[in-house]
């Protein structure tokens, strides 16, 4: 009886979520958990709405509860995905990358009864890359910090200000001083301003001291979306996706499908991506091998 009541409340919460009524959805999911606390999907759904409400610490707790209920061998890719989002928002890129990779692996190799959306692989792989870049940026900033570099101090100050501003918006949202749309817009504005200022600082330091501040960036289009490493010998599929030749060849030995779309794919469908190969060569010749180990 309790499980049935919880399911009814969960469905009402889902409806509220779809309607953008996030606070109401959170309340309904909470009532559902109070009725039946062993359904991992309810915790996962509440984590998702808490992400929308910018309650990132609470979202982490919900994801961990959902994962614990599912067990170490359970399929719970959404909980790991939401956990990664919350961890990244809390500025924990190492933990976020680990969670995102787990979500990605569960979608790449799902259990037989798992419900996987056709877009999940592309969505999750993109987020893994986002976490990997955040981890790399944190490592690079730490490297500069150890050298007593002024750029690191300036970037740390901007990071602290960004976190303060985001927390202020979250507080205003939770106290109903801001609506969902306005809070989302302000959240994005803060992130955009931060990225702009970071780019400007790095450009100034690169121009003033190119030997110590040469940009350390891996362009997204050079990344193999199976290993999340920069490519050397890219090949392109009939669907337009590019992968490292060795990586996709190994994948096709196990599964004759495109990793991102699951469409049928064989080794004979692969063609050299000459344009991308030239870009990869330029990247490696720029001295990337000196620091790519930190990627």
C-alpha cells in the first residue's frame, strides 16, 4: 500500500516537474520518500529537481541514496549523471569526472532491462568531456599556484566571486525572491561573465609572457569520444562521427555499432578524416606532448 501511494506521489511530482513547478515537485517527491524510502527512482527524480533549484548538496545526498539502494551492480546511470552535475557545480571536478564516467560506462554497456534514451550516449559523453576539462583546468591552476604565479591568484579570486554569486542566486531562488526562469538567466549570466574574464586574463598573460603562459587547451573537435583523449589518427564514420582509428577498431571487435548512435558500423565503413588529421598534427607539433600527461 505504501509503495503504491509513493508511486502515485512520484507521478504527481513528475507532472509538476514537467510543468516547471520545481518546488511543488520537490515536495511531492519528499512525500513519496516518506511513504516508501526504498525506491531509487524517487531519490533520482528529487535529485534532478534539486539541481533545478540549485540545491546541489541535497542533490548529492539524493543521488548517493539512490545509488546505495540500487546496489553496487545496479543500473543507475541517471543517478550518477545527476551526481556528476551536482559535484561539478560544487567545484569538485575530480569527483564529478568519476561519477560522469560511471554514468557513461553504464549507458555504453547497459544491463538488458535498462531504459536508455537514444541521446543518452551523446549527452553523457559531452558531460564527461566537460568534467575532464574542468579537472584539467584545476590541475593547471594548481601548477601555477605552486609556482607563485599571479595569474593563478587572479583566477582563484574570480572563482571565489563566481561561487559567491551563484550561492546568492541559489539563496534567492530558495527564498522565492527569484523565479525559476530569472534564477536560471542570472546563473548563466554569472557563468558567462566568469568565462569572459578568465579568457581575458589568460590572453593578457599569454601576450606578456608566452613562454610560461602559452595556452594549454585541447579543442573539443580533437577529442576521441570513446577514450576522451586527443586523437592522432582520426577516422570518420558514415554518420559523420570521428574517432581515433585504434580506439574505434577495438570497439568494433566487440560491437559492430557506432558507439554514440548505436547504428550498424563495420571497419569497412571507416574513412581517414584528413582535415581533422591535419588539425591533430598541428596540435601535437605545438608542444602539447609536454603537458598532455596532465589531461
